C-alpha cells in the first residue's frame, strides 16, 4: 500500500521521489508518541465466515479507492486541486 501511495504521489507531482524511508520504532516515537503502535496496529482481513453464509461486500475494497484517497488528502494539505471526488471531508 505504501509503495502505491508513493507512486501515485510521484505521478501527480505531490512529491519528487517515490523512495520510501523505513523508520525504527525509536525514530517513529520522536515524530509521534505511541506512533509505532498506532502505525503497526492496523490489520487487513477478509470476512470469510460471512462470505460462506452468503454475504457479499457492497462497496469497493481499499485498493480500488486508494488513488482517489491520495488525491483528496493532497487537496486537504494544499498540495493539489480538488477533483471530482466521492470523498467528502
């Protein structure tokens, strides 16, 4: 996901390099206390049990909307133009 965000940001001109810098937990803590926990506590999962019961997702997955999310965040940071978007803030 991070690589995709970096590529989109580079293609859109929001950044000058798509290089990703890895940070140690100590470096992260200097930026944000408990940052290593917050950044490392997300999880990706699939609702396998629900799918076996017939449930089907109604919305696109995160990767399908990731470019739109990057563009919107750039706009909020003042780095890009507002585009036609389904995302509202």
